[in-house]
């Protein structure tokens, strides 16, 4: 997830020619093979080669399409079922806010409007974009000149709401440019940057580092060090988390095919969740084409996350408060109503009474009135 205003398939109706009844091809014939042509060998060989090629292509398409179709059917089924009473806000919700809140573009009037907007909702935490981090892990103080003003204004207008610094950077995991967690000096600098934003008055640090591959031990080491700092300051350590494998080891398969693993294993998600106070799943940009499939996917993600997140850690599921159409995200499919129903279904099936649970709204500057209404009517009630 970067700060922004936020499976494809093709098919052909093509049939291979029917093979000779008495001589089924056993593989690609050698060019020029005349054993069954009844005429010129080159013509018969080319026809058999074409038939074999078409059949092989069809088999490969079926190998790819059928598992995908089965998975999509399972997601659609996952979107059905009853919702348990009481699966609504626990007043543990959060929202990501853009950089304008700390760089001088926002005013007292904007804080008043924000307070009016959030009144009566379940939002307790504001993740305010205050970075990004430099590639070496440092954080220029000039990036958040109005932080003190914002924190004091929020405390006056919204008592009990916490203001956390949203920090992140692109990682050099899939390209040569970016932050490198494997460097001890970089991790040390991130810890120092966290002390720096806590000194500025923020009540927590919310990290979004992408793309972060499943199993990254340097990230776990960083979280251990960061939690020592935040705990000593009575502050929150929060992270934005990748989605969990929808199928076992799917991140390994996808990484081999695309060089972008995208998902985390469920076990690794649990390792991260045990090291933080809050973990917010980026449950959007899912490549789902329909609301029902997206909602079923969110229900699955909610259940998978609940299974491995300790009761002591706040688990938040992301809601898409933005509208784009690009690879991986279809605005007409990834809607707030579908996400809310998916969250409630996953919660109903897995741990309906979980107290430390909520949703996180991404992102304030792209949200519409319809998004806010769907959140209120579907989740807040």
C-alpha cells in the first residue's frame, strides 16, 4: 500500500480437429513422417503436428483454468451464509489519513470537519502519513512540520482518539532501488526514526513496508526492536500486513511465476502478529472481478487472520475507501459493502466474540459519501 487515491483470463472457443480413429497420435510426429499420410509425408506430418499442438495448448489451458474456476466458485460459496448477531464495531477501528494533515495544508476547520465525520463511528486510531522513510531508514523532521498542531487539535476535538505516524518505504526486494532491511544500519536507523516521531508526540508508529516477502527474518528482528521502544513509551506498534496465502504455499507459486510473491504464509502472518500491538490486513487489490468473489475472498482472509492472531493483538481488516480500475483492483468489485459483509462472515464463522478486532479505512482523501454510509450502516450500526 502506497499513499494514493488507494486474475485475468482469456478463453477461446476453439476445437481441435478429430483425430483418425485408428491412428491416435502419441506425440508430435517427426516432420516428413509418411507412415500414415496416405499421400505426401510432409503434408500429413504438418497436420498431425498442428493437431498435437492444439491439443497440448488446450490441456495447458484446462490445467490453468479449472483450478482457478474451482477457487472462484469456492469464494462465491464463501460469500453466502448467516451473519452472527453482534458482529459489528468493537470501537477498535482505524483510518489512514494523507500527508496533508501534517504538511500545512490542513486547518482547524478540517479538524472540526473530521471530528464531525468520525463522531459516532468506531474509529479509535488515525494513521497519519508522516514519511516516507529515506532508503537508509532515516526520517527528515521537515516531513511532518505540523505534527504537534495536528495531535493537539485531534485531542481537543476527538478525546480518546490516538494519532499514530504512518511510516513506510519501498523495499529493494524486487528491484535494485529501495530500503534494504538486511542492512543492520538501516534497521537501527528505523528504530531511531521511531523514537523521533514518538518524541514529536505521536502515540504510535504504523509501518507499511512493501513489497515484503513472506519469511523475511530481518523484518521480524526489526519488529522486536521497535516493540521494545514503543512499549517503553506506552505507545502503539502497528503494521500494515500483506494478504495471507488463499491456498497453501501460493506465495511461492506466484513468486516463481511473476517474481512478486504478494501473499504471506499464514504462519508468517502469525509471527508478525505476535510482535505488534495492531496488525491491519491490506485486504484490497485482490484481482477479484465481482463483488461476490471479493466479499468471499475477504471472508476467507478474515478467518485466516483470526486463526493466527493472538487475542492480545488488535486485528483490523482493510476496507477499500478508494476507487480505481487497474491491474489487481476493479472498483466495481472491491466495494465497502462487499468488504464489510466479508469481514462479518469471517468473524461470524471463526471468532464472533473477538474483542480486539476492527476495520481500517483506506484512505481519507479518496473516500466518497457512499463509502462512509456503507461503513456506518454495515459495520457501525
